[in-house]
C-alpha cells in the first residue's frame, strides 16, 4: 500500500523579542519550541528570522531579519512562531502577511496556540488572536508610557538606549540614572570642541577609524555583556547625529516612532508640564552653551551648500581665481626632462573648461603657492590667539507662553460651546483651567534675556594650532575661520613701488581674512584684504 505521509516542509522559525531581558519568552525558548514542533511533525528547519529589540507593532516586511526572508519566499514553506504576537501585534499587519502567504502557498503556524492557517478554523482563530494581540499592544504601550512618565518625574533612567557617553548608574533612593562613561565622555567633549572649532565631521570620522576607535553602538554592545567586535564604522553622518542629539548636554530626549513602529533618526526634547526641558542627569558631559555652539558651527557649514573636496591639496576650496572668483583646482602632470620623469603640481582655474567667463584664468605652482600663502598667514596671525564663539541661548519663553495661552483659549471656547456639561465635566474643566492659568502666569513672570554670543580665548595661537594640524585639517581650519586666498594671473594686479604702479609679472597670491581676525593681528590696521610689504615676494611661478 502506498504511503500517505505528508511530505516534509521547510520551516522558517520566526523569533522576536522587544526586550532581551525577558527570560519567559527568550529567543532560546522560542527556538526550542519551534524546533520540537517541526521535528514532531516531520518537518525540517530552513532557517531563523530572529529580530531582537523589535516592537510587535513593526510591519513584518520592515523587520531586519524577517523582512529579508520574505524577499525570498522560495526558501521556505511554513512561518512558525512561538505565539502569534511574535509575528505581529497589529491585526492590519496580520491581514497583510496572511494574504501574502495565501498568494504564495505558505502557511503560518503558532506552535503553542495550536493552529495553522491551512484550515478555515485555524484562519478564523488566528484573526481573533491577532485582534486580541493588538489590544494587548495598546495596553502595553500605555503602561510603558505611564511608567516612563513616572520615571521622568523622579529623575530616573527609563531604560531607553544609552545616549553617547553615558551609562546607567544607581541612585541612592533606588532605581537608575545616567552617569558619565569616563572614556567616551572625554571623546564626546573632544568631538564637541573640534566641531565648534571647525574640524569637519568627515575628518573626525576618518580619524576615529584610523585609531580603531569603537563606535558607540559597538560600545553599547559590549556594555550589554556581548563580545567586543567592530560591527560598525564611523561616518560623518554618525558624528553629526551624536552632536545634534540634545542628550549630549544632559537633556532627556525621546525618539518618535513611525506608524509601523520604527524609530525616527531625530531626537526631541522631553518637556515637563510647564513646557521646560527635562534633564536626564545631574552631571551633563557638556554644558548647554557648549552644545549650542557646536550646533551653530554645524549649521553654519551646512548653510554654505558646498562640501569640501577630499583631495589632499591644502588650499582646495579656499583658493579662488582672482579674475572670476571661482575655485581653482589642483592638477598633476608628468614630463620627462633630461631623461628623468618629473611630476608637476599646480592650481588652475577651470572656468573656461566649464564654460564660464574668466578674463584671466590663473595657473600657479602648488608648492610655491602654499608656501607663500602660509608665510603670509603666519606673519600676520601667527602670534594672535585663536578664539571660539560661546553661545548663550538666553531666556525667552514667548513661544511657550503663546502655546499655553492658546491652550487656555481653546479650553474656554470649548466650555462656552457646551462641551463640559454635567457636574463631573464641570469639575474637570475648572481643574484644567486653574492649572493652565497658573502655567500662563508662571511663564509670563519669567525674565526675558536675549541670546548672546561672545569670543573666548582658547589659549592657543594660530602658529601653535597650525603646527599640530595635518594638511586636510589645515584646509578645514582655514575654511572654519573664514580665511581664503585669491591667486591672480600675471598682469592683473598693480603693485605700488618707487617707480609707480606696476602690473605683476608673475602670479600673485593675496590672503583674505575677516576683519575681526585681522584686527586681532599685531600688524592689523582694520582692513579686510592684505598682503605683505610691496617689496616682499608673495607670488609663485
């Protein structure tokens, strides 16, 4: 008699966990139960779709591991999970993946709830469970939100991912708070300082990768007791996200979620009931003033709309053609002289090649131009102290006051429209009105102090800073200080001498320095553009 045994099916184990500390639903437990079910039914495991620290509200197709498996449905026949909520907690998402499976001949199985969608009864049962799972998710979300709100009021750490440079420490009163990680706190201070002083985020990322410094994501991996491994690289975007996060200045932040449960990149302030930012720690790594200065420095560079070229040339992006005002570019050419091959490097205006107007395109030697430019720069600013801008955000509560007044007006309009009928509703209205009125009064009584900036000395001169910078760092430093150079072709600049005004016979490089910096120079006279004395050679051939 022929065998009627059902052919073995390929089972994909779907494993999900929102919190890795939950032992009752640990990945190991889920994996073991699915494996036992597959073996008992004569099936084979095709693989595992394991998603840890992933909310049940996330769309299955967007999950890191499961989403990749769903792109190749030919690799499995059955989606098996410990409970249906490991697959999804949203009934709309369940309906979506149910339709997807039915259209491709796949089956969904919950190994502990005893159903699979290959039967009509199992399909109905699954839909009922999915509806209950969604309700449970809403309850969990509200419970977590209320718990986090209570922790915020008590000044305790709510268990969110640790912000850069901070670890969880014990409070004397019980619970956790954020304290500084000594090593990464110092790294954060240096990042904020460098960004404020004009070092690009690209340069910082390159520097950290060369040093083999572990990213904060990998550092958190180690703090959770996992093996030390470099899973990520530093990028300019990573550095910018660190600097832009208000948590570096000690503020409590939150990341809003999209509808499918994924977190957005940007962090927002957590505000108290009076509309003021809540502090997450009593010992912030950098002060709000230092953080604001770094944010301002990032914004000022982004507003220019130009990204510095990655070439090693020191003046790329800060040296312009004196005739047309566009950037000059470094070029290299090989020539054979006396049987020996030599490489010539020069800066050249490319306006004509790019179909732009330029009356006298300049072409100057890289070596001589950089040498003359540096001599001119250090002769005038070498002994001047570098300053940094300190930003004081001041005190301005006008926006919060306007919002509080708007809420109060809306509350009163609703009352007049009859939306608070009945004794209990009236009591609730008067309670909210009194609280909001008190908030308006508090905000109106707060002092108003405008934002200000001031220059603070760094204790380092331009010559000292220049000596310790690499070529790329020097270029970025020049750009951050607003220092530029213009190169003029022969015959385009008249220089005064005892014989009168004569046109230059060779290319001339002139430095352009902001008036505020030039005034700080021991030789400054208040002008913006300068050169050395007429008899000092500045040009290069």
